[in-house]
C-alpha cells in the first residue's frame, strides 16, 4: 500500500492539543492512516466541561476538527472543488462566513454547518459552538478563530506543502526576528514585545487562558480564541484572532503594540516597532 508520508506523530502535530481550547475537554481522537492508499484522516472532538458534570451530550457544546491529508496538492484541490460544488441540499458558500480569507481556499455551511478550508495537500473541516449562545455569528466566529489557528499551525508543518510567508521584525535596535504573516497580518507571541518594556503576566487553567501585558500606564489583555482585546481604554476588535501554538498565544502584533503605546512602521518586508 502506498504511503502518504505522514505518521501518527505528524498528524497530532497538525491539530490543537487536547488541552488547548479553554473550557472544553478532548472527548476523543481518531486516526485513519492511508485509507486505500489514498487518504489519511484525523478527527478530534472536544466537549464543553459541563458535560463532565451533567453527563449529557448537547450539540451546542461541541468542537470538531477533521483533517484530510491527500497524496499531493492537486488531489486535495480536486477534492475541495467537488465538496464545495456539491449538489447537497445545503450547498456550501465559497469563502468564509465573515469574509476574512482562510487557507488557500475556503467554503462554509453556516447556519447549517461549519467551515472548510484547504492548505497545501490538507483539507480541514471545523465546526464549533459556544455555550449559552444561540447566535449563528458567535458560533461562526469561534469556528473561524479555530480555523485561523489551524492554518497557522499547518503552515508551520513541513509535510503539508504550504509554507508561511515571513516578514522581518525590528524591535528597538535589537537583532531582527522573523514573524509569520497570517493572511497578510503579522502575528507572533507577545513575548517579542518584552524588549520594548512590555511586562507579561500569564494565566492558564482548564477554563481560561490569557496574558495581561503592561507598559507604563497602559495594559492589554489577550485571550485564547478571542477576536478582541481588552485595554485600559476599552475593547479593540482584532484583524485576526488570538490562538495557541506550542504552549504560547499568538496575537496580531501591530494592534497589540499600538494599544501599548508602541509606534509601528512598515517598509516593504520589514516592520519596526518603536517605543514612543
């Protein structure tokens, strides 16, 4: 049987870890390697922690991620086209619910289902729902935060076949760093801002995951899978959501830096963060 060149470890490094979605616990992971020599699949599901108490499974407390790995990019493209142009009763809509680009191509089934996107030879399907929210928009934006976090993760993986775009980040005269562009927005860990006087306090438990950043009289709170940050001047809507990667939170750097009083200048492929 032909191999698709991905191991169980490879697949597990393509998806969020079991404890990375606050207030949700992983209810199971299924892996199918080289189905008919054509397809490898990973499915991982999370349930809201209230299920541990209630013992009842309700669809509105569920997060589900499916990854489908194909032999090559062309095969993934063909499959994505078939799925996105299928004649099912609820025909997928091209693009994301919000209109923000996700992956190299994307479609969604809201309000009937989730979001599907392709990166290289991998197709990801994500559905999610938030406790105590009946708003289609809330569920869709939560799913899209998961999708963009997955996109970042997949682009870092050497066996996916789609590598991240990078820009140079200059921090107050320090040696430059490379950071990833996520659909045109520079993202990275808040720790990068430490050289310009930003202090960080981290909090992570089963229910919450956030970082509070302080610089002079200004502060910012960033929270996993949120589309906004809290600041000393109020809430700010984000261009891209906050999401985890290898035990750290990844944030849109320009917006967080500006909220902390740091000037952001960009010229070509270089971004400079300059303390005021």
